[in-house]
């Protein structure tokens, strides 16, 4: 799971935001943003759980 999260983060860094916005429709963009937020939250939860 951690590898999948890291791959998603790498994928999002590959394309500049402006190009991504033009390429994706509004619905797809919102879905991708939700996916990225969930991935970021999951990474933060893993990091916090390791600290505790």
C-alpha cells in the first residue's frame, strides 16, 4: 500500500498543474484531487502512527 501511495504522489509530480487542468475535465479533476488528498492523509496517518 505504501508503494502505491508513493507512486500516486510521483505521478502527480510528473505533469504541471496547468497542463493537467486543461487535459482533464472538471469532474475528473475533482476526482483526482480527492484521490490525492486521501493519499496525502494516508501518508500522514502512517507517519503519525510510527511516531506514537
